[in-house]
């Protein structure tokens, strides 16, 4: 009877450089040191918020009698509420990697239609507001269908639909303004913009509620995660089974809904139908949306970052205006900030992708060897 050979110890698996090791020695994910450092993350996430506070301090020291007052705060909250709402509308398609250039034209048509329906058609103002918001959703769905199913670049598609919306605005107004009679618009309608709550302008609460709602959808619901995947890698979204076309339409529909709501607020603010006022909000909206992608969640568009970006623009423009700057400084400020926003957004996205690639390609640490009875290590020659 022959004795069976002793069982051999399992041979250690060779280490393969380049494979992603999900777990390190302590069972945690392995990332490069630059991604683990809290300082760079804090600066990237909250640097824009710190810049807002710094600008407020500088203007307060420069203009101590006029800038650091409650009147200035109320003016900022009143005047920047509509640009903030429109910036949030522009942000939603950007999440999916698309751009909606029709939002300025849509804003002009929406507020004109509210005044037209109330003044010339005799509609009750709540019904007129509801009809305009539903119309904004329809326009957004149309944009999404053209981009997703027509396979037309979002720049070209929304620029074309925006031109058509501008034509409808000219047809409705006949090239002039719609001015209410001596009685004006209903007081209950204008109060949705002019009133205050808890000592603060009501429009500020609209912006806050809208931003929180978008934050919940984008950061806490599967819909938001699908939209972010669609924007970062459409091919990967298609491979994992995300219906790309449907979610593209969803993003543009949400943008159209927010634009319709902004048009209602603009009508309550202006109290007339001005066919040329919508385009004035287009550039600030995109500046806020793109600059917001460098704050709070650097590298991707997000609602809270957009609010911070709008705050930076509001403080800067208010301070410049109180210092007596000429009218041409406003478009200069917006244009320069837009270039800065695009550059910073691209840099943040590239840095995020570089960090992810570095983490993916980082070599895995070999598993810790178990000591043998003679003090050596299993699988290694004595």
C-alpha cells in the first residue's frame, strides 16, 4: 500500500499589473493620493462660495453706506430670481450633455402669452399661467424629440426652434408691446412676484424650492443617476440598458416646464408683454449653469452649484452697478465670466476623468502573506 503524497499548498496567483484592485490591504477602495486629499476637494467644492463671501466683503468695505444693507439684499433677491430660475432650466439638459439655446426665446414667448391671455383674451390669470407652463412642457418635448429622434445636434436644433418661438412672439405681439389698461393686471397675479414672506422676497423661495427639488431628483433618485450617466458616457448608458432617447426628452421637457414658470414670474414682474426682453436672460442663464458645474460637485452640473454661481454673478453685478460702472460693463462681465466658466468646467471634468483613470489603472497591492511555522512566508522560498 503506497502512501498518498502530502497535499501541496496552493500556489500564489501571480500579480497582474494594470488590473483594478477594488480592495486594498484593509478592504477599502484604492485611489491615488491626490483624490484622497481633503484640501483640494474642499477648495474645488466650496471655492466659488468663498469667492461670493469675499466679493461681498470687498464691496462692503468699498461701499460701506450702500452695499451692506438690507435694501441691497432685497434687490439682489428680487432681481436675480428669474435669472436663477432660468439658469436651473439651462442646467437640466447640460446634465445630459445637451444645450437648450431656446430658453431665452421661450421665456420671451411665455411671458408675452400670459399677458396676452389675461389682457386681450380675458382668461383668469391662474388658467393663463397653467396654460403657459403646459405650453413650455410641449416646447421642451418638441426639442427633445428633435434632438433624440431626429439626431440633430442640440445647438442647431434648439437654435432653430428658438428662432421659431421668436417668430411666434412677433406674430402674437405684432412687433409691439402688450400693455394692460388703466386697471393693470390683477393684483393677486402681480403679488406672486412682488410680495414678501418672512421678511424676504417670495421669488427667493421659488428659487430655493426649485433648486431643492432638482437636487433631490438628480442626487437621490434613479432618474438623476440615469441622466448623469447619459451625459458622461452615452455609449455606456446604452450598453447598460438606459433608454437614451426617452431620458433626453425628459430632460428637455423639464427645462421647458421651468422656462414656462420663469415666464409667469417675468410677466408678474414686468406687468407688460415685451417681445424683446427674453434674450437678455439667455447669457446669464448659461453662465450660471456652466459656472455652477465647478462648485459643490466639481466636474458635473448640479443645482446647488448653480445657485452659488448665480450668487457670485449677482454680488458682482450689484457691486459694479453701485460703483457707477457704464452699461457696457454688464455684457463684458457676463462674457468674460462665461469664458471662465467654460474653461473651469472643462478643467474640472478633465481632472475628474484623470483621477478615475488613475484609480482604475493603479496596480493592486499583493495580498499579505501568511507566516509559516519557521518564520518564513507561505509560497516564498526559504
